[in-house]
């Protein structure tokens, strides 16, 4: 009979019964574990080889693809594969040193060291009154006010000049105001006293901003200081000094407008004075007030003598027909006629009408006297007309100068700031970052260009 599994003995039982059998079982189990470990290592090695083969196949495929592209475009065949090199490290270090570090330092300085500054604003314009005459006002064509662009340009330059700095410093003490920011803690934005007027003017350009609109003639000024009251004091002083300067310009313009008219008026007055003195001297020398009246009197006398002579000649003719030549009445009438003729000749000689002119020393023909008088009278009349015209011109110049007066009108009074406006941390930091990046990029491009030329 064959034996079944139930009849066969159990190895465990044998191991319990036979010590050698137990050792064989332990050896068999160890061998099985070693076999399993070897199988696992082989499987792992197979997997690694498969992965390496796949990676190699991918690289070969990439190379084949690159070779295909190079075959299509020969220019790509010369381009090497991009790799991280030393110049890239230099560029990153330069970016950190040129861009990142200055931006961080600027942001730290603006937030920790910079002294807060307050800004006071003032806005004004130059107005010119141009009120016309009464006729223009009735006609409705008068221009009441206007602005002068040339005066605006003058004032714009004056506010930025050293003269304005001197005047404002004398008013408010700019050195004391701007020295409130310690140069030790804020060496960039603080004023370093003491300094020359050139130093203060240069710092003035940083702390006072002037904006001018040539189209409207408006001027806006922003004055900064390290205290609100100081900023307002500087803005107020700028406005007051600008107003005084405009007043001086108006006075100079009025003086220029009336100077020539006044000189012409003085000359006309002197000419009129000389003409009147000459006429008075002529009247005193000739004892004649009005030669025209004297001539009229002389002509009346000649007319009367001619009438008397005519009557006497009629009497002579009548006596000659009725009496003989020795009649005393006829002789007397003829003597009377001769006397009248002599008087007429003498009077005509005085007037310069006859041939018998006075020949005595100091005697003068009356016609010459009248001619001299008329010359002096014409000069006097011309002097009077010149004086009248010069006086009208002078009065018109004075009136025009008064009508075209300038004054400063403020449309924004000096403000009192409540919060600091500077330093502008964000804007300044962005500007520093922009310029630092541009410097870094420019330096990098220059370095690469020099490297490519080798």
C-alpha cells in the first residue's frame, strides 16, 4: 500500500524530534530569503537600466531633432547650447551692487534719516490797469485790466535771483530756518551753514520751485522749510518782495514815459520866456506897445493931412480965379499947402513910404520897426504854440502813465501746511531704481560689446 500525505510526517514535527532536521529547515529558509533579495536587486537594476536607456533615447531624439533643425537652418548649427557661465554670475553680482543696494540704501535714508519738509504755496499774477478816456468809456471799448507777459518773465527771473535770496534772508533769516535740519543726521537735504550767497542761492533753487505760465501770466511758487510756519514765512516774503519790485517797475515806467515829455516842456517854457523877454525889450527900446495901433494912427494922420491938403488946394484954385496973385489970402493958402505937403512927406518918410527917410543917428524907419516887431511876435506865437503842445503832451503822458499802472494780484495766498510733503519716498526711490537699472544695463551692454570684440 502507498502512503498518503496524512501518513507522511510533518517537518516541524521532525524538527522537534530531530535537531539536524531543524538546522536544515533554517538553512532552507535563509536560502529562500537570499534568492528573494537577489531577485529584487536584479529587478531594481533592470529598472535603472531601462530608465537610463529611455533617457539616452530622449537625448538621441533631441540631438536628432537639433541636427534636423541645423540641416534646415545652417546658422543654428554654430549656436552652442546655453549654459550658466561666469559672466552670468558677474552680471547678477553687478545688478545687486548697482541696482538693489542703491535702491535699498535710498529707501532707508528717505525713511530713516531725511528730515521732513513742509511746502507753502502762493500764486499771483501781474495786472495792468488800462482805463481809457471818457469817450472810450462811453463807447464801451475800454480795457479795464490786463496782464503783461514781459513783466511775468522779469518777475520769474527775479524770484530765482540772488537779489531775492538776499532780501528774503534779511526778512526771515533763511540760514536759521534751513539750519533746523542737522547736517550730521541729514547731510543730503540739510543746509550746511555758514555759506556764501552763492551757496544759499544754490540751496534756494532746491527749496523754492517757481512755475510760470506764459499763456495766462500766472506764477505759482512753492517754498519748502522744515517747519510749517517757516515755509509760510518764506512764501509771504517772496510775495511781498515781488510786489515791491513790480511797484519799482511801475515807477520806472512812469518816469520813462514822462521824462521826454517833461524835457520838451522845459525847452518850450525856456523858448517862450526868451521870446517874451525879447518883445518886452523891443517895446522898451522903441517906446511902442503895439506897432499895429501906431501904424493905424499914422495912417489916420496921413489921411487927415491929405484931406487938409485937398481942401487947401481947392481954396487956392478958388482964390486964383477971383483975386490976383498978390492977394495975401492966396499967398497964405499956398504957404499952408506947402507946409501940409512937407508934413505929409515927413510922415510918409517915418513910415518908410516916401523917398525922404530919416537920416539922423538913432532914427529908424517905422516899417523896419514894424518888421522887427512882427518877427518877434511870430517867434512869441510859435513859442506859445510849442508850449501849449508840449504841455498837452506832458499832461497826456502823465495821464497815460497813471492809467497804465501795474500791481501784483495774489490768487492764492501763502498757505500754512499741515503735513510734510518731502521727502517723496516712493517717487524718489523709483527714480533711483530707474537710473540705477539704466546704468547697470548700459554697463552690461558695454562689457558684452568689449568682450565680443576680442
